[in-house]
C-alpha cells in the first residue's frame, strides 16, 4: 500500500485489497445517510427486490434491497458480537433503510478495525437520527471497553421549526483500537481561558500543582483542556469561499481539531468516505500521510483539483481509467461516472443537474484573459460516451449561440468524422486580448486526453472554476495552477 493514495472504488473492496493490517493511526468517516428523510420513510419496511444498492454523488442514502439483504446475511453468518447485534437490529427495526445502513456499515467497520494500529483511534461522524444504532454496532465491532467518548459538535443554523426543537448538533463516536493505548494530545486544540477565568485564579500565582505552576502567566498559553462538546466551529456558510457545494462538506477547522489531537506528524490518516476531500486536505496540510477512498469519479475529480498541480506528484490515484479500454468499460458500466471522469481530465467542473436535463452542457470551465477585473469567460463541455456525428457538433454550436460562452468542447470516445471536423471549423475562433486565437468549437477524444492533449484556450489571469496560484508571464497573461475547488 502506497501512502498518500487516493482510491476510486467501493471502500470495502479497497480496504480488503490495498490496506494492510494495523497500518493506520487515525480514521475519520462520515458515511452517507439520508438524515433529511422523515422517520416514517426511513423506518418503513421494504421487500428487498429493488435494484442493487449504489451510492451516487449527492444521493445521501442507503436502501434496503437485495444487495443490502445479502450484506446483512454475510454479517450474521460471520458470527460473534456483530452477528448478534445485526440480528437484534432486524428483530427491532424490521427490513428498512436503517437496517440497510447498518448492514452495509458492519463489514466496513470490521475492516477499519483491522487496519487500525493498536495506538490508533476512529471517529464516526453521524447525526442523532442513527447515532444510537451506530454506537451499538461500534460496541460490537470495537468492544464496549474501547469506547472513548461521544463528542457533540454543536453549531448554529437557520430556521426554527414551529412544533419541535431546532436540530443543531452532530455526533462523533470516538473509539480506540485497544483500551488505554490510543494516542491523544490535547495541547494543540486547547482554547484560551476567558479573561474572567484568568482573573479569578490569579491568586494561584507561585503555587505548584504537581509539576506545573498554574500562575496567571501560564493560564494564558496553556489554555482550557478540551471537553466533549465542540461549540467554536461552525458549518461552512453557503456563500463562503470554502464552500464546494458538496452536501456533506465539513469545515476544515473540525478536521484540524480531530487530526491535531489524535495523530502526530508522519502518522497515517484514513477517510473511507472522503467525498470532497476535506479530511485528506487537512492531513496533507498538517504533514500526515493519508489514504482517501470514494466510489464516485465526481469526488475523485474534485479532490484532485482541490490539491492542484503543486502537490500532484506527492500522491497517487488508483482505480481510475488509464487506457482507452478502461474508459470504454467505465462508459459501458456507468455513463455518468464516465462523464465525471472525462471532465476531470480537462479540469472542468461538472454541472449540477438532474439526469436528462443538462440542456446540452455537462461541465464548465471559467477563465480570465483580460486585465485584472475584466470579464469572466467560460468554456462549456459536452461529453459523449457512445456514437457521435455531425449532429452533436451542431447541437453544441446551438448551445454556444444560446449561452454565449467563448469556447465549446465536445469530448468523445470515437474519433471525429470529417463532417464533424468541418462543422466545428465553421464556428470560427475566439480572439483573446492576449493576442492568441483559439477554435470556438474543439473536438477531443479520450485517447487524446489520456495522451496529454488539453483544451486550447487563452493564457488565463485566473481560472475561477478552480482557485489559482498565479504564475505571472512577461506578457501579462499567465497559466495558473489549480489548488482548490470552487464547486461541488
């Protein structure tokens, strides 16, 4: 297993195939759960005959179906405490989405315990909808003696229900691999004492408690020992620059709070549901090794652009297509995953949309080729996994006429035909203020992208699809390197 590795795939399979026993120091996971659904929906029984369960981007759900039923059966047949817990859940809950969630989580938690070092610990982030069931499952997997604490993250929020108390907290279940062996250092996350507290205890100046002089001059730098309620960290505001429009995105401050106190520089941090990559971004910043796993190419694409080219050589990505046959397989298995992956090759952000309602636009890329403060310009993308012809180019040209972007790009599996090239050429050029000229419609194949070919567009003064660290060119234009994502 290589450290600093981003895996595309089902985390259960990745853990079993790639992550060694007792190789991880800290695990944080925020597994998807439909906490916004009503209880009567979550706990309604199903017959299990729906299509196989799959986690899709932005579909924060688990479903009771045949795949979930199979996972339940495997967990029960394995025996032990986990088997007993799962049987009890089924007796009490019946066959519903909550049981599906627990059945899917059980084998993953068992694998996470296997890869955790004896000195390691794990945080399972959830909300009160299912935290009590997850705690029982964690007790079964890790043992009741290894429960360390239930950490409450309390935060502000908008809106107040008329007939209920406002929901304002999440739960983090904290467990050790072995009782009393876990690493914990509170000093990096201590918060300053209030001035009133310092004033109140100033009479302790010169008094020694143990080995430490708790004088007023020490109360300030030492700070308050952290407790099990976090109140000073707030969710990311919808308008904040850090917002990636990823539904379950957590603030970096929260992950800093966890990683700094329960791991050391050089330790390995694992997030098996890494989503938009907050955990591994913080681990990178705090000089930890990291492993991230996600089942959607959308998440993998966003994470790669969040890191950008500056750190591209410090980690590897495993599970993505690396050849045309790989891409053909992905396109046949899941066209939407293929679309997200292909957009990632050119640095474009997928358009948030309902399936079948894209209006001809699958992705966008923004750039500036004028002096600072100039007009924001854009490139739109259409991705086709199947047969393509001149009609697709004409459709793209129609979108350009309607949306008024500077450039349109068609990404395809097939080599463009001569009629397609002729149609694209008739669209003319975008003439940049930098003095460069670029085809208004461009045709790129997956094979060309895998070979390193990229979109032909002006040297940019700052791409706002992905925040940039500018490298200034003598002519006043620059090609910037993506270091963070300003999208989903």
